[in-house]
C-alpha cells in the first residue's frame, strides 16, 4: 500500500482510496481465514475474478432487502438473481479450489495459524466439519471482516481531508513516536540508505511499521480517539435488523411479536444530541479524551460493534488492524480529495462511499 501511494505521489496520480482499502482488507482477511495469498493489492492492481464476484454477490444479496420480487426473479432466473447465481458460482468454485489445495497439505505440522487450519485441527479425531460448513463459516468471516475495516479506513481518511488541523495533530503524535525511536533511538544505529531517495523512504516506512507493537499502539491515544470518532459517525453497519423469535416485551415496555422486525440504527444513534451532546454531528476526537487518554463508552451507547452477547467477534482484531494501517499511512502521507468531487454515502448492508469512492491525490510527509 505504501509503495502504491509513494509512486502515485510522484506523478500526482489520482487514487481511489476506498478501492485500495477494500483490496487491502480482502488480501488480509483472506490470508487470516483461508491461509492463502490472494494478491488483489499487487502494484498493477489486478482484476481477480473471485474478488469481483465476491463484491457483486454481496451487493446483490444486500439489495434483496429493497427488492420485493427477488424470490420470483430467482425462480425465473432473471435479472439480478441470474447474475448472483453466476457470481456465487465463481465464489464457490474458487473457495473450493483453495480448500482442496489446503486439504492436500499436512496441516498438523504446518505451523499455520489461519482459521482454516485451526478449524480443521480442532475437529481432528472428532466429527469433521463438512466442506460446506467450513466454507460457510469462513466466508462469514470474509464477509464480516472485509468491508467493515476497509470502509472504516476510507471514512477515516475522508475525515482527515476535511479536518486538516486534526490530521496535523495526529501526524505530530505519530512523528514523535518515529523521531524518538527511528531517528534518535536504537534503530538509528542500523545503517539507513542515502537520504532523499525511494529506498530511504521505504526503509523509513519499514522501520516505523516495526515500531507498531501492541503496546506502542495502545499509547497512540489521539489515533485511537480519531478511529472511535470515525466509527461513531460512520458505523459500517448503519442499520442492524433482528427478527423476533418469540413474543417478548422490551425493557422499555414495548411489546414485540414473533415474526416482527426490530432494528437499531447505529448511524442515527451516533449522531443523537441526547447521547453525544449538541455537537453530536461534528468530528471531534477530543470528545473521547480525558487527560489525554481515551475514555471508553458503554457499547450500548457506542453501538457500532453491537453490544451484549452478539458484539462483533472481530472487534479487537479490527481495532488493531485499523491502528497499524492508519498510523503508517498518516505518518508518511497526507491526502486531498480531488476538487469538485462530492463525497456521498451509499447504504447497502454496509455504509459505502458512493461512486466514485474516495478519489484523492496524495503527498509524502517530511521525514525530518
Ligand atoms: C470496523 C470494523 C468492524 C465493525 C464496525 C464491525 C461490526 C460488526 C457488527 C455491527 C456486527 C453485527 C453483530 C450482530 O448484530 O449480530 C458484527 C458481526 C461480526 N463481525 Fe464484525 N465488525 C468489524 C470488523 C470485523 C472483523 C475484522 C472481523 C473478522 C476478523 C469481524 C467478524 C465478525 C463476525 C464473525 C461477526 C458475526 C457475524 C454473524 O453473527 O454472522 N468483524 N461486526
């Protein structure tokens, strides 16, 4: 990712950050789930039929909520249902091929820690998961872990472009960490390439990313506050519907009947003055900070990850990934939305940036 941005900065090439982030999170979640490098973020940004079919299948599946005729279309195999049948087959064929290749490996001694290997080994000697169950379980992680993080990263960068003083303050936090360790600390004793060139820049990015240990990331409180503030205003699951399994009474006395839908709207809740104060719609990372440290909110108020027993299972890994990626990018680059582009949201089951995504030009930050 850093090399693509660095090349684009030299030529002032416009990049769609949403596309880049979704490629990045696809590669990373695919590796975590199936233990396989899919490579959508290679420098030439290849079109990978599986990745395209995966995105299309997700999109059509989400649009079923708004299409009362989808079941009829499916029976007749016409329109978007004919398309989804084809794209889902591309997804299935690819996943089964990957699983076949992985099944042929000696997983017991592979030392791999991806979810495919873990699920397989978990069931060794017991009742094995069928390939279909394993496919469904792992695809669930892929669906839950790709758009969510990729879109949050996109909204975060958009927020930085709108609030240069916040971008600068974040940069200073990151630069201090860099200066303390890479420039003045132990890491400076290793020889760096000649200053100024691409090699020097890439080595500095590399060294900075090595600094981002779990503990170091926890100390980046302003970064954390900026991420939480993005998640508050742009929750990637903006509406979360649940169907009622049995007649019940909610804590406030509202009666719900079996078969009805109950929905909470994280997007609206993140903007309610009654919850967040009169400046609820403003992007203000400071609202999370008390004496320079992030003050956590109840998950029943900050509902972006849901709350209670169904809280997002990937929350901690998502927060870690967001911190690593955004710290690196905001230390070394600054972003500007292409003038004249009106960034809007588009709501499918997730909160996307509408076409043309997030087109930006990017410039390198000073390394001093
Ligand atoms: C910014 C990032 C993320 C946000 C805002 C987010 C949010 C959510 C929300 C709101 C739910 C719905 C819970 C429910 O209503 O049942 C959920 C479920 C889930 N999330 Fe996340 N998530 C994020 C990242 C991730 C990542 C990176 C992973 C995987 C490593 C992941 C894995 C899951 C899984 C497996 C579920 C359960 C799906 C199910 O019940 O079928 N999430 N997430």
